[in-house]
């Protein structure tokens, strides 16, 4: 009897541990910060990563030794297995965004015209950071293990993935969507960059975690300002995008054949392909307009110097004026993709964002709190 009770206790502990681990995987993939702060240490140099997995699109660099060991230290098979699973999840995300959402993966076109590959570095990252993706600075990989000193080394886009990543954590899908965003626009305000990306994560989650956060859309300037100035990693921005998706198109068309490794069979999560596609297309067009207004060919927000440690000033890609173009793109997507006229919440939200001026300057004036001179009676009351 005692042994039976012990086994039951042990089984209960094991169940709780597994459940907690699975929950942590989903939470860390969508709630944790995805970009290192300027003051945090850089990842390992690619020279230190002595193994690689090559696919047509991804070059995964990793090691099984030392502080940057991927998988069980010293275990060749486990390191290779984890690298293969990593690529599978990158591809799962890319194909979902292309096939189901209908977005363009712009590698080989536009800004990425001469970029043939994505270099993925697996290394120990600062605490709580599972990965990040760079879309502005194209790097040249000159790892002497793989390219001779005199041989031409290809340009690449770079992603970093933490050695703590494990299969099922949604960081790969998250970071791949950032590359889509970087291909469409230089604008990177947090409520859009992280909010829209995080709001799509439930499409990849386990059936029991197909939970879409929604939050009532802003109805006042104060509520809108609170959304536009959210710090990285906070969930309200997911609720904003999830609300728009749910009200515009509350289903997700399935475009996967039986041969695909990823299918959605248990239920139809919200992904609102028409709205997301319409928004991203509008943002691409508006980004071309803002580039012309801010200097044309001479304006290159991607090459802006990196912030120094402790500098909290917004970068060109994150300046507040960019919100005018983001909200304009939202409004245009609602016109093309939402039956909003029968939805009072959408109507009021659209009236709010459409009434904020027809230029960056008008938007800034509308969103700047107006100081009022107190009347004598007000002064007496105080």
C-alpha cells in the first residue's frame, strides 16, 4: 500500500512538471522579450560555432561543446537533431505566413535582392531572450572554417537562437515573421512589431492553447496613446491585433495538404488573412511614401547607428511619428478587409484614428496633450 501511494505521488509530481514545462514553452515563445537591449552582451562569434546544418534557405551554425553547446554536450546526434527541428519550425512559420496569410517572403527581391540565405547562430543569449532577428544590416559571413580568406562570402540575414531553445517553443515562428515585417517596411514600433507577431502565435500552439487574446479597441486618444507607447513584451498589443482579427474575419482558411507536417484540424484559429495581408500591403505602400517625404534615396533608416548603452531615445525606425503611418495602414486595411460598418466598436475606433490628421505633423499635434491656462475660478479651487 505504501509503495502504491508513493507511485501515485511520484506520478502526480511528474505530471505537474511536464504541464509546467509545456506551459513555459508557450509562454516564453510569446511573452518574453525577443530583442536584446543595447547594454546586454552580444552572442558568440560565428567563428566559435564549429558545426552547421545547410538547407537551401537556412544555414544553422552551432556547436556541441562549451558554453554554447546545443543539445546534450558532446552528443553529435542530439545537436544535429535539434538543428533539424529548428529548421522545421522556421519553415512551418514561413509556409504558414506565405500560404495561409498570403504574404510575400521577399528574400531575393527588393531590399533583400542580393540576399540568398539566412544565417542562424545558436548560442547562449542573455537571460530571458530566446531569439532575435536582424533585418537591417546585412552581414558577410567570413567564418574561416567554411569560407577561405580569399573566397567570396555571401551576404546574409542573421538570426540568433538561444541554446536553451527546445522543440515546440515558438521562437522560430516568431522570428521568421519579423523577417516578413522587415521585408515590407522599416517601421518597427513595438506595438506593431511585437504585437502583431505575438497575436499570430496561437495558430501554432497546441490545441488546448489556441487562445486568442482580445482587448477592447481604443476609443479615446488617451487609450490609443497607451497602446502606442507599450514597452516590449507586454500583452495588450496582442489583444489589440487579436480584436481586429476577430471582428474582421473570425476564421482561418486552411491551405495545407495532407503531406504537410503542419495542419490545423482541431479548430479554426483566428488569423484573418484578408486583414493581415491588407494591412501589410498598405504599410508597404505607405513606407515608400514616408521614405520619399523624409529624404528619398538619401533616407536610409536601416543604417542608423546603433544606440549606445543607456540611450533610450527612439531610433528612426521606432519614432513616434511612424504611428501615423501604421494607423493609416490599419484604417486602409479595415476599408478593404472588414465589414466594420455594422460593428459599433470598429466604427468608433476607425472614427478615432481617421480623425487624427492627414499628415505626420497633424497627427503629432492631435496626439500631443494640450496645456490649458487655468481660469481664476479654477485657481481659487486649487
